[in-house]
C-alpha cells in the first residue's frame, strides 16, 4: 500500500494547505505528448520536401519580400503554401521515388506523413489568422512613431 507523502510535506502557503484538504492537489495539467513520426513516414516527408525545394525557395523569397502582405504574416502565408504543396505532392504520388517508397513501406506511414503535413499546414494557417487579427497583416503607420510616418519613413 503506497504511503501518502502529502502529509509529510509542510505547506508554507495557508491557501495551498486548505486546497489540499478539500482534495485539490494542483499541479500542471498534463498535455499529451506530441507523436513522433516513424522512420518510414519521415522518408515520405523527406521525399515530398526534396520534390518541392525550388518551389519552397521561391515562395519563401516572395513571403519575405512582402508578396503575401507584410513580412510577419507573409512568412506564415508562405509556410502554409509550402506545406500545402508538400501535402499535395504526397496526395498525388507522381514521382517514381514516392511510388517506390509506397511499395517499400506501405500505406500506414504514407497516411501518417500526409496527416502530419496537413496538421503543419493548419498550424501555419492559424498563425496567419492570428497575425491578421492582431493587425500585423496589413501595412500602415509606423507604430509608436507618428512623426516618422508623417514624413514618409
């Protein structure tokens, strides 16, 4: 029978002691551990990344240059586009390496990699929306420096 170690601990905070007596032990809520990708699924993601290197580079450049809005939200939009392209590449396995990987590893890691990329795309979309709602997606006056903004800096 396990011993109750909470009786041995001296509480300095009176509120903590009262909460313990009520039955609230407190502590940090446990978040679920992020699932790691299997080796086979990593191979699928690597293959999709390899196939989209040139496109990814161009989109990143455009995002930094402000093609999708200011650089903060533009980068998030570029990230969404890049992961969307990788996901699309996995959905339509056109390259011979993807079909070879599919034959080698099967369906389960393929689906795992597809879901992973989809989740990454959704995270990037949420980041873009968050930045848009905070007002970082549109240009405008320089915050905190209205005199500079009037002069056109």
